[in-house]
C-alpha cells in the first residue's frame, strides 16, 4: 500500500444501512462511516478505504492471481464499471464480480487466474464465499473495535 490517500467513496450503490444494518451489505462500511462520509477528512476516508482494501486482498490473494492488470482495467473501463483505480488491482475482482454475471466472466480474457484448489471450483461458489468472508471480516472488526469501544 502506498502512502497516498485513497479518498474516493467505496459505495457501490446498494446500501443496506438505510434499512438498519450496522454493516453495509454492499461496500461493507459501517453505518456511521456511511452517514458521516461527507464530513470525514481525506485521511479518515483513506483509513476506511485501506481497511476495506486489506480485507479484500486478504480474501482474494489465496484465490486469484492478477496476470495482466491492464487487461482487467480495460475490461472494467470498456464496460463502464465504476472501480477505484487507486486500489490494488486484486480489489477490482470485487467490481468485476458485482457487475457481471458469473457466466459472462472469462478470467483469462480479463487477465485473472485462479490459484490451486480454487481452479476446480465454480466461480459462482467462489463469489458467494468471497462475499461471505468479506462480510464476516467486517463484522468481526465491527464487533471488536466499534462495539468493543462503546462498551468500555
């Protein structure tokens, strides 16, 4: 991770915090981060983005290898998919999966390869597992550092 600030909102347009969730089912930010985003300093925004990027790379790095980040970037741009180019290209896999139906994704065509045991799994199962793992990491962080802070 570089020292530059990552200020862009991670919102993907499917916010569930407005329905009472403490963690958005879309971008995985916490409800107070979603509602307070406009007031956050660039440093605060960057810290949130860095946490989300770390969670994504933790989940994805054992499943995928980015063979050609330019191919992936071009695919996302050609399809007019909103993605944060300041993030690690591995994070763009989330943007690819949230936008395209699994059947329409040819990993080789977009410069991505599956690793090891994941190469024999269905992409739909991998996508489901990734979303579940990302939510679980966010929930664990929320319970430990956000709820935990309010109890003490």
